[in-house]
C-alpha cells in the first residue's frame, strides 16, 4: 500500500475513534447536567459548556499549528490524543457544572487530534486525490457520529453518563497508540520562521482566498451549532421522557452521519472533477433548505427523515472547505492554515451554541431551526459572491514569505 493511503486509513480509523468518543458524551451534556443536580438555567449551562471548549480552541489553535509546522504534525496529534484521554477520565468524576466547565476549557486549549490528522492527509496526498482523501476523512467523523451517540445513549440508559465519559477516555488512548505506531509523516517541510502567532496571522492575511475560506468556515459552523445543544431538549419537548431522549437523540444524531458515510466520498470524487467551490455551494444551499424543512415536523419519525435528507447534502460542505484550504496554501504553511481554519471553526462553534441556547430560551427551538437555515443560505450567497468576483479559484495560490 502506498504511504499516503496507509496514513489515510490509519488516521481515518484514529479519527473515527476520537469522533466516537466525542459524540458519546457531548450531545448528552444537557442531560448530564440534570444528572448532577442542575435544575435551573439548563439551556444557559448547556450553551456555555458547548461554547467553552470552542472558545479555548480558537485561542490555542494558531499556536499549535505553528508548533506543528515547526516540529511535525504527528507529535501534535499524539499530544492531543493523550490530553483527551485524561480529560474524559476526569470528567467521569465531576459533581458540579463549574468543574465540567473547567475541563471543557482545558479540552479546547490542549486538544486538536482531528485537525492534525486532516493536515497530514492534506499534505501527504497527491493533489489529484485530495478531494477523495479529505472526503474519506470526513466519513470517519460521520461514522463516529453514528457509533458515538448510539453507544453513549445505551450506556447512559443502562448505566449512567459517567461510564460514557470513562469509555471515551479509553477510546482516545487507543487512537493515540495507532498514530504512534503506524503513521509516517514523510512529506514534512519544517517552517523556517519563528514560532509566532503574529507571523502566522500576518502571512495568512495576504492570502485572500484563505481568508474567505476562514470566514465561510466560521459562519457555517456557527449556523450548524446553533441547534446542537438543544436538539436533545427538543426531543423531550415533543413528548418523550428524558431517559428515552438519550436513545432517540443518539438515533437522530446518527442519521446525519449515516448519510455522510454514503454520500461524502461521492461528493469528494465529484469535487476533484468540477471543483470544491461548486460542491460547497450545493451543500450549503441544501443544508439551509433542509434546516428550514425541519420546522413543521413534530412527529419524531418525519423529523428523522428530514434530518437524513439534510445530511445527504450537507456532508459535502466541510470537506469542500478543507479542500479549498489545501488549494490555497503551500505545504510548509498548511499546518498553520488548518489551525487557522480550526480557529474559525471553533469561533463559530463557540458563538453558535450560545446563540442557540439564548434563542431557544427566549423564543422557541423552532426559531433556532429558522435562524440556522437562514444563516446557511446566507453563507451560500457569500460563497457565490466570492466565486463570482474571482476570489475563489481552482488554482493553487501561493502566499508570500513573511516569516522571520
């Protein structure tokens, strides 16, 4: 097997494990708050817990990206894997929401397994196979989003959420061992500049295509994350008990992942032929319409069908954005580029849950679906405008050397 293929499949499996561990516990944080005795302001605490890790990650990602470009992305993945293991194990013993909040902040500051894996795949894969490779990587997180909620839902139903957190820590440890023994970073070109977040931002600022991609990533993630912290509460709202909501939420979270496994590789192969921009706009448009179509359905099964159809198209979006990062940056800046993309993702992920929790508390959860759909359509319009004026192109852009 060629080296890039071996890395792809090992990192795919490692990302699958990490994604599974993440989705085993994060969708059920609102229900875990109830378990540890929180009875007031659950929506506020839920939004805060979701946002805390994203905010911390947004601050730390550029630094870890610079370190990765200097010393290698593989060491950064190993570091992040061990950190996740420790944090999940500690989370299993929390007794107060403040303790949970502190651990979520540490998780954001110190993790970064999947972005590092994507950076290695994007750098070590032949250019003509980048779309396929990145879309394949997206199926790892999609598969994890299927396995994790189902496993987490069963564990929380049969035992409790604490066992789910402990299991997540063990899974992250296993994923880290895979990277240590089987991943080889062959096409690594160390950055010659100083380790400086300022230099990273300065170098990125002159790359207009990269800056547009970062904006698109942030707005897209903001749109998606508005609904994440309240989806399990919505299931309770439409007539199901909190205990049943764990299983049903796991099932509904998994539907988007199932759709992604089926369709993401097809979108990736199509992106290699027609370009990432076109695939991006298709995914954003369908995602916006799909979010709006979820509003009228109060039956759990009809709602589930719409979520699946939404996932069939929206799974094209983030691989397309990652592909544009690869197309717009040279290899010695790619780790930092993906870290900045992660920062944009984290900022959107921080603001989205806060907005979703606030809106659902003041208005209703249906209003959150409405805002999610409108923002995705707005993002599609931004992507179209950028392409129309030539800011997004299929040609690989180069950045000026400003380091040092």
